[in-house]
C-alpha cells in the first residue's frame, strides 16, 4: 500500500511524498513509482526507494532490491552449484526477475537452464525495468523460459536436472506459490533430480521470532531427502536474516575448504562475484545454536491437506 506524506510545517526540506507499507507493516520511503500493475496472479510494484534503490514487490512483499539483490541471489545459487561436481542442467522454479538465472549462467559447466515462472507479466516487467538484475541472462542461448505453474510442470515433465532451484514467492494464502511447499511437491521434485542432484529452496526467515515457517519447510524437505543443510545470509532490504535450504539424495553436502571453493569458482569462470567466495562459504554454514536446536525438534510437516501460510501484519494470512 502506498500513502502520501505531507511536508512538515515550516520545514525547508521537502520529504519523500510517498511511503510504501508492506504486508508486514514495514515502511519504505518511495521516490518514484516505476510500475504498479495487477496481473491475473499477483500485484506487481517496482518502486525507487530512498534507501535501497529500485525494488520489486509482489503482493506487498519485497522480493529484491537494487542495493543488495546480489547477496540473496549469490547465496541462493553458488554454495549449491559449487558443491555439485559438474552441474550441467539446471531448473529454476520462479525467479522472475532473472537474478537467479544470471548467477547460474556464470558457471561454464552449465549447458541448459530451464526457468519456469507462472507470471509472464512479471518476467516482462523485470526485463524492462530491472535490467541490472538479469543483464543478458534471458538472451543466453542456454536459457529456456516456460510460462507455467511450477507444480504442474514438474508433474508432467520427465526430464531430470543436476540442480533444481526453487526461488518462489512466500506462501501467501491463495497466492501463486501456495501449492509448492508441500511434502507431495518435494516428492515429485525428488524424482526430477539426477541421482547426484541438489535441490535449493529459499528457506524464509531464520530470525528467532520468525522461525515457524522455516522449520516446517526444513522438516518437510528432510522427510524426502536424506541429506539436508541450511545456510543463511542477512538481507538488509528484507530487514531479516534469510535461510537457504540445500538437499540431496546422495551427494555429500559437507563444508568445503575456502581454497577449494575459490579454485572451483575460478575454474568455472565465475568472475564478478560480490558476496560469495571461499571464506564466505565457510561462514554461511555456521548456523547459530538456537537454529540448530530448533531444527532438531519435532513439529509440523507441510502437506497438501495441511499447508502453512506466511503471517502478515494484519493477520489476514495465517499459518494453519
């Protein structure tokens, strides 16, 4: 929601005229509204914010910001890609702004990337207004973009991938991603992974007061995959620490030595990284004690019959 702010009486400085209030009550000072559009699936807003630069919001939830999108996208892609011995075929579910695609294509081992996004309008808007995010990724000959529901796609395809990256929006009730967090969905994803493949899932907030959704996702994925690890990164524009869940059927997901990570980055031709390197790889896997304790406990498993939804400020979407 955007609201106007009037200048302060007697002030010589004219403040920002618009404030964006997101689904959680957080506020962003807005310099310019670049795009405000409702699609058949969601509400798109691209805004120039005073603090974070250009930002993408979907259904009033920030997805990425110019100032720190590289932190999110590099942490989602490179730790898992580096742990795989030779990732060639990659599936991205979601990822409309193209940042995940951009980072995957840095790896010279990659021969094909299939990106499946339900909303053509989001991808079209991001190509036009977020060109710094996707650069030339959508024009790369290795890229194939399919506009479809991610769950429907994995149900009917019989292809397999070395890496599958689930870069979905939050599970908002009746939203476009609400059916892609369940045990049943991950069971099908498991079938689409190569035997030494890796699954990567944006794992929601891992802050101490916002753990419920992350833990439900972690437990659900661990029911399907025998090897599961989590790393995290602080995303300033989210005002939060974000988790990334990495899972595999048989590939060991152990911590790699910094020198080994840096050698692989160089061999893969992954130049230009701003967040991730060998030293950061080690730090990403150093989870706080409270999180490791919480992950070892019991709790809800997400199923089609027992979904979970993100909690918003007004309580209109609540965990079931």
